[in-house]
C-alpha cells in the first residue's frame, strides 16, 4: 500500500475593509453548499480563514495532483464566481499584490507535524 501523500499547505492573506467586517462574518456563517462542494472537488481540505487587525489569513491543504487545473476549475465555477461577487467588495488586496491579484500567498517559514 503506498504511503499517504503529504498535503500541500497553502496560506494567503488579504485585508478586510473595516466597514465590511460584519458583512463578511455574516456571509461566512452560511457559505453556499455548491461553493463548498467545488472546493472539495478541487481537493481542498482543512480550509480556515482567520481574522486579526483587519487582515484575513486563509489556510488550506491541497491533496490533489494538479493544483493549477484544480484552482482553474474553482475559478471557473459559476456558483463560486457568484460567491466572490459578495465577498470581494469586503476585501482589499495588500499593497504587495500584483495588479488584478487579490489574495496573496504567504511564505511558510516554519512547520511542525
């Protein structure tokens, strides 16, 4: 039996507009099931979003074989696109984000299993 694959750990950050905090929290109290299903089909597990000082920190584990293709499938999903029309106005990319980039990857500098 092959050894289980070590998941790819992904972390990213974005600013939360202070005046949108309650809206963002309310949206995430009931994420639509089709959006959750799309994430699961894309091999995303252990997905969490944390908030501190108007900065959102997202973490998830990716267990698939083709990250780019799975992320493209998430981005192409109509239900996810509708979800983003609700969440995107709550967010403000960091100054270090490239033009058109929203969530920016965070570098892992330490990990303990």
